[in-house]
C-alpha cells in the first residue's frame, strides 16, 4: 500500500480534534469540581452560623458565657447558695444576745412540746461531718454543732458549710483535754474564747459570737465539779450560756451498731417532751452518720419537729 500524504493530513487533523475534545472535557470537570467545592463550603459556613444562633438572635458564645458565669456563682459541690446571697445569709444566721437565754434553755427540759434539738459535739471532722451535713440537708433538718476550736482550725471550710446551711454553730472549747480545761474557772473561759476566735477566723467575721457553750463531759459532776460550778458563774458574767442534754444515742460510750444507738435513744427519751439529743461528728463516729437517717425518721414517726438554737439567740 502506497503512503498517501492526504491520509496523514486527515489523520493528524482528526487526532487534533480528539485531543482538543479531551482537553475541553478535563477543563469542564475541573471547573465543575471547583464550583461544587465552593458550594459545599458555603453551605457548611451557613450551617455553622445558624447553629451558633439562639432563638433570640444571640450566639452560643454568649450562652456559654452565661453558663460559665452561672456556675461561677456556686461554691463547689455542696454549696447551693449563690455568692450574691451570702450577705443575706450572714445577716440571717447571726446569733443575738438574749438576756433570758439561760432560762429559755432550761425550759426546754421541762417542755411537753415534741421538739428535737439534734446536737453534734467534737467536730468538724473531714470524713464524718460532710456525711452528717448531707443527711441533714436531704432531710431538711436543722441542727446545732458544738465545735472544738482545734478542729475548726483544721477544717474551716466545714465550719463555714455548717453555718451557711443554716445550722447553729456553738462552742465546745478548744482542746477537749479535761486536765487543761478544768485547771481553773479562768481556764474554762480561756478555752471558750480561744474557740470563739477559731470560729470567727473560719467565718471571716471578727464580731461573730456563739453565746452558747457545752462543757466537755457535761456542766456538773466528776472530779472537776467545783471548777465547773465556778466557771458557769464566770461564763454567765461574760454573757455566755450553756446547755447539756437529756437524750443521747451513746455513740461516745462504746455503742457502735445502729441497733445499740437506737436502743439508747429510745431508752433515754422516755418521759421527756422536748429533747436535746447528744451525738458526735468526730472522725471515729462513722456509725453516727450511718444511724442518723433512722434517728430522724423515728423521731418524725413519734411526732417530733426539729429546731436548733436560733430560736433562742
């Protein structure tokens, strides 16, 4: 077959046309892809913008800021009172001196009214006091804490929590060492004042006064009875009142099971109307926290309501 120049020319032109068509298709595909990507990016941007808008037209950044500010008004897991309300709390939960307080405390022991004063001595402790506070909060029951100054200095935040949750903070001395407390009547007053200072420092309130003392071991009896009698007069002359108890669970007398604690409570409450119940929230009183819900439930079943000493001071 002879080689024809015209055939070569036709073949070249045909190939060139095909090549141009391929290039055109490639360009079309590239341009289309670019347009598609632009559309997708635009749609995503619109979607994000819409998502960040709230119903009122504000952005979620503002919402997050509001949530952050809201959370910042709380003092941790157990603190349910907003910071801006703390000043109101301080004015509400401040004991006032009552010249008739000692007589009103004495009247409790002779009252037929079914009122229970739950009192806790020897705290605050890091492991038991929070449990007691959680239970009281859940049950909506007020209580009185007779605190030790030495323990307050170790756990000032727990003292603040007792106070801010509406419980009465009272004074149980500083050391709980009988030989030190009962050296003289002046030593008793010194223990009281030292504990008061610990409470004031924890509350950051140097004018705070409890006006209420519980003698370690009770206000009378034992080898220190004479010193206690003189100390009561000295405390009274300084505007300080005292109280004991007429009912107890025996949690400081070797009773450890819920059955034993409840048995002691039921036995010692017989014949009394109003009750001042002695319990403890020291670090070794886990059984007190364990039994407390049962104590509260039983007293309610017997028709008791609950108060603390804010009703007197």
